[in-house]
């Protein structure tokens, strides 16, 4: 299907803007780091959280055990979002698709950077094939999750749950645009770059998009590739810079809040499990205790 | 709408908020999952005063003082219209904390809302309506009801012996001392029957909760220090509380104002009674009734999470059948008495009380037992209104138990 040395040419068609890209990326990262610093310094200017006074019925050593609870909470409630699962499968699966799709795509971008910029060049042959396959499906997951979230928010949600503002819609559109231009970029690249023709037969959404670009010929596809590259890259860099100034910052703050809640509850209950409220009715209605 | 006073530009919105509060502002994803469970939303349906809206408005105002633009180009004056809207939203809240229980990122709303209210007070846009009288009344009378301080112990049944000094102190609380006397009268009778000697302060002051919850914090420390010092003087090693508001205030906030951990333990009456029943120190007569128990917000969701002890007490009552409400324990509904809303919006608080009473009535029980003087007062008041939907008898748990020991 392809040789062991098969790989993608990074910056295909936009080599002339390589320095511009790195400079832009640096600026975006600097803005993000500055934004995070602003937030963290604001948090640090808050008062220390008051200690929870332990009563005689409290058990356990509190501090040590509570951090164990935080670790559990982080894995179960942040990475797997079990609290959301308990509230409803649809919301949970859409969140998982978006979150893990985004994380995998982010990890893929880091892997590409390590392979290209650090001279390791490990994305060749089968590794590259698997890499593309995983990233393609992560991209599909992201798009499906975003569409699903939009349907839930703007079609399925009950009137009293519709508290979404302009920023909520903007974030959905921004993420979706980044994912969509990613596939368009991939497809245009396949059609424009002669040595990527084998990729057109791969079982990926990018390959399907690429086959749509083939008809216009390599030159036109190349022009589209450059245009889409700029749109995709600068949307992504804008998103990176915008994270600390938007509701997306909950990706950092929510795990901290969830961890603090786990610790607070663990201390005040002496280690009792933290049940998660299910959606709607709570079990127990009509249950009679022993008399 | 409360009148807008002159803005105080020196007020920094982040000061006085805890680190958890500040992180919470960024953690809220506006998922809206708390909204269907908010009692204010259930009673009013006003989405512009919902929990996510409050957080969003506060975050926006904070951004004008500490956001990127403020850092680069200087602070902007606070948006007065938004500030007023935020104040209205914050004071149309019972601070019941159920939003925090349903919050998927675990925001501690029971602390966040009062801390935000404190900022509103500093900015001159709080408290709200008749709540404005609370600080003056509470300081003058040592209770928020404006009742004579000399009548604070009028609830005390003549057959109950109170020690001058004892290891157990009983904190009466203003609501029990004045509008809901049967509750604390029942509690002290049961404690005596359980063989628990206790002392009560002749000069007990309000615990400070009514001030703290409306955001007026400047006198709270004096209330706390007076009470703590008096109990210490009487040799108290364990303070027994009755009222959920007092319980939350004492366990969660007194150490903050006292400056260190309290020199005594704090337990709720039902914990002491359950323990006495377990050890066979108290026997209860038959009570052949089918009842439901309404968990008070601040008892079930407060720092001590007193959920199991009242049920344990009920299990020891021969003949009693407990039918749980659909939402109980940490998820129980608010009766509308909390957060000062009963002073600020009478109709809304009565509507909320009626929702809880109706929920109980639907279970086909003989009585609803409660363990909170504020719930007791509000539900009875709701039943005195001309169009009240249910005459389900509302009784206090300790009052009932005291008649069975």
C-alpha cells in the first residue's frame, strides 16, 4: 500500500510562511500563558478556604484520605465524567466525543511537532498510517460530538434549561470550524500533493474529502490547500490564545473545582462515598424504614 | 428593585472571596443542569436569576476589574445596570445549595452565594428590600425578629432542668426561641429524658447567620465571640445545636470569625438523641402513623450533613412508617424560608413552601415531620394563607419525640 519511508511533507505549499507560522504560534502560546497567569494570580489573591471542623463522628485521617479521594475524583469525574454519565447518557457521550476527540487531536499535533521539529522523524510508514487513522477518527468524534451538543442545547433542551448565550454558540462554531477545516485541509493536500495519492484510498473521512478535491486537479487543489491552511491554522491559534479568556477555561478550572468538592466532602463525611445525584427522581420514594 | 446607592469604586470584587469561590467562577460551564432543581426557578421560572446567570454576571463584572483589558488599559467602572441585575438575582435566592449538589463540577454554592452577597453589600446594592433592616434589628435585639431579648428563654418548659455549667451546651437559636418554640422545647425535653445534662446561656445572642447570609458581615464576629466566650465560661466541651441555620453557621463559619478552631465540638440534637437510643438510654412509646420527613437544606447539605441521624431516631419509634419524599437527603427541596427571601419576597417563599407541602401530601401520609424552625414557621404560615393547597399536618420531629418519651 505504501513504503516504510512514506510520510507527509509538513508545510506543503506554505514553506515560505514557516517562520511566520512559528512566530504566530509563539504569540498565541504567549497570550495563552499570560491569560492563564492572570487567572491563576486572581485565584491566588482569594482568601484561603476555611477548614472544615471535624466532629466526633468523623472517621479517618482526613487529609491523606481526602487526597486519595481527589485522585479518584479526577480520574472518574474529570477524565471519564461519570457525574455527567449519571445525569444522562446522551450528554455524556457527546462530551466524551468532544473531549477525547480534542485531546487526541491535540496530542497528535504535539506528536507531529516532536517528529518534525525535534528531528525524530518517527511518523513514517505504518506508524504514520496508524497516526492518521487515529487522528481522523478523533476528528470525526469531535465533529459528531459538537453537532450532538448543538442539537441538545438548541433543539432538545427544555425551555428552562436554555441558558446559553452568544459565547456558548461561538465556542461550538469555532471548534466545529477548526475540525471541519482540518478535514478540508487534509483532503486538499491529498489531491494536491503527488506522493500522497495512496492516502486517497485510506478508510478515513479525510480521504473521502480528498477524493472530492481530485476532480479540480492538483494545481487548483494546491491553491485551496494554501487558503484552507491559513484559515485552519489561524483559527486553531486563535483558539489557543482565547482559551483563558473564554468559557473554555473550564477545562482547567472544572477539574480543580471538582477536586476541591471531593476533598471538602471527604473531610466532612469522614470518607463516605460521594454519591452523584442522578437525573430526575431519586430512588427511595415510598420506601418504608423498619418500624 | 433595591435603590442604587453611590458606587464605591474602591471595592475589589475578588477580595473576601475564597480561592474555591474564584475557581468556581471559571469552572461553571453553563450546562444548565442545576436549573430544573432550583426552588426559585420552580416557583418563578425567571431564568435571568438562575445560578449560571449569577456566575456569568459576576465573572463579567470581575473581568472589568481584573480581566485582560483591565490589566492592559486600566479598570473600567462597574456596569451599574449589570451590578443591579446581579444583586437582584443574588437576593432572589434561598441559599439552599441544591444547585451545588447537582453541579457537575461541584461548585460550593452554599458558600459562593453569601460571599457574593457580601460584595453586593460593600458596593451598596445589598441587602434587598426588608432584609435591609436585619442588621440593625439583629444587633439591637440580638435576634432578627425584633423580639425582646429578655424573652429568649420563654420557650423553656418549667419541667426542664438547665445546669449553670455543664460539658454539654445547648444552643437555642432565634427561630426556636421565638416563632418556633415547640421545636426547641421538644429538643430540651428529649435531651433531659436521655439523661444528657446541659447548660443554656441566659444571654445567648443570635448565631450571626441572618447577617452572614444577607452579606452584612461587619458585626458577625462580635456575635460569635460573645457566644463562644460565654459557652467556654460555662465549661462547655460539646455544643448541641437544633436549628439547621445555626448548625451550619457554627460549624462552617464560627471558626472563620473566631480566628481559630472552636474550643468545643458541635453536634446536632438528632445525633445526640440517636446515640442515646442506640445505647438504650432513651425509650420511645408507640406512634402508629405514616409520616414523611422533610430534610432541611442546611442540615442535609450543610457542613455536618445530618441526614442519617433523624431517620435513625424515627426507626426507633414503634409503629411509625416513614415514606421518603421523591427528593430527600442532600437533594431535598427548599421550603422557601432560607437566604432571607422570606423577608424580601413573601409570595415566592410561600409558593416554595406550598410545593414542598404538596409533595408530601401526594405521598398519602398522615403527617410531615420537619427538623427546622425556619421550615416550621414558613410551612405553617403557608397553611394560614387563604388559597393554601394542603392541610397536611406539619410537626416538628423533636416535639413529637418529646411527647413519646
